[in-house]
C-alpha cells in the first residue's frame, strides 16, 4: 500500500494544478477576483507560517508587510516601472524592515513579542494614512496598471489570475526547498527548543532574524500582487484586521504544515463566499465554524489529518510487533 502512496500524491497534486488552470476559464470576473485573492493571501500566509509555524516567532505585523509591498508596487508601477522590478523592490524593502523587526524577538517571546509586532502594525497603518505626500493618505492610489508579461496584456481578470497563480507556484517551490534545507531544519529546532538548538551550534540570533525577514519578504510579494489586482489601494485594507486574518489562516489550516496556508486561505477567502446563500447569517456561521474547529483541534485541519495518520502508523506498528512476538513464541 505504501508503494502507491507517493504516485497517488503526485497524481492528486497534478489534478489540483490542472483544475486551478482549466476550471477558472469558465468563471466570471468576480469568481476570478476571489481566486486571485486566494492566491495572493496564500503567499502572505506562507510567509507568516514560516515565521510562526516553523520558527515559532509570533507576529501580528504580516498585514503591515503586505501594505508595504502594495504601496511599493503601486508607487513604482504608477511611475512606469515594470511589475517584476516593483516586486523585487517590495521584497528587499520588506526583508530589510522585517530584519529590523526581528531584533525585539531576540529579547522578548510569546505574547510580549506579539505586542511589539502589534505596535509596528499600528505604526505602519498610521504612516500609510498620514504620509499623503507618498501614499495618497486616505484617498489612496488609484488606476494602478497591470503588467504585460512577455508582451501579453494582463488587464483582463483571467490573464492576471494566471500571474497570481504563477507567482504562487514560484513562491511555493521556493518555500518547499527552504523548509527542507538546513535553514528549515534550523528554524524547526529554534521553534522546539532554542537552548538545545544553541547547544548544537545553531546561531539562534541569526536564524530568528532570518525567520522574520524571509516571512516579511513573502508578505511584500503578496502586497506587490495585491495592488494591481485591486488597481486601487488605501490604508484601510492593511490595518490590524488583515494581520489577524492571516494569523487565522495559518492556525486554521495548520501552523507548521506546508499546506496549512493553502487550506487556511481557502477557508478564510472562499468559505464566506460559499455561505452567502444564508444572507445575513453567513459571517455568524463562518465564525462559529472557525471557533468550533479551533476548540476541537487547536493544531488546525491538517493537525486532525496528522493525528489520524499517526494513529494509523501506531496501530500498524503494534500489529507488526504482535505478529513478530507470536512468531517468536511459536519458534521457541
């Protein structure tokens, strides 16, 4: 049975990828916008999952980094710069600010660190709102252009959805490589036991800063795509509620699981749309469903699956030990 597990996973993955490419061709503008938003929010949640789920550093500032990336992209593309250059600037800027924000994590942990990142999120929102000479203030920035990719215009919803989906694929491959590299193992060691990690020669100071910086950079990538997706930005979408939404995506999907942000973003972005048939009750039902899930499984949806698979492996191992014991007794 285990011999078919890997080909089955590959086949399932190819079916999902093909579905994400082919099925949206029949969607209307709003459906494509929602799917594009899912792809963008998944990128931001993957960054937070790297910081929180793998490195164990609590952050309530991911929404602020999405805002930094969005404003960097909007300002540069509005002045004629191509989107790839704007994304690169958003990555560098978010990485640098995230690195600086990581320094408090060297001194404080857990809810104290959450308060520090909360303060930064509030500061970023005030800058977006008050520095109108740069950000447009409460009036925001409008008429944000969408890019031309290899000479193909992405002004229409479907081509730009493929831009978001392609960006998600690139980021997913990069994160997949990162968490399986020595850096990823160092992040997980830092999460489990910082003192033990330090005793093993891991530079906990550097890896703490890197966890914040890389996670923040992915938030910047998401923001750089969010700006041309909506083609208008103002400070409101980047307040504390966005950081809390991203935190919920990571926790509901499963913090520390690779596919947790994909599932969490799908629930946060798509589930409210699926519940709209209930009219005024859909947000209430959505909140009840999320609270019930977290009460039943604090490790998220993938945590349920992980416990189920662990129980199966334990049961199979116990059965094998019982068979080996009976054979040994028969031989004696």
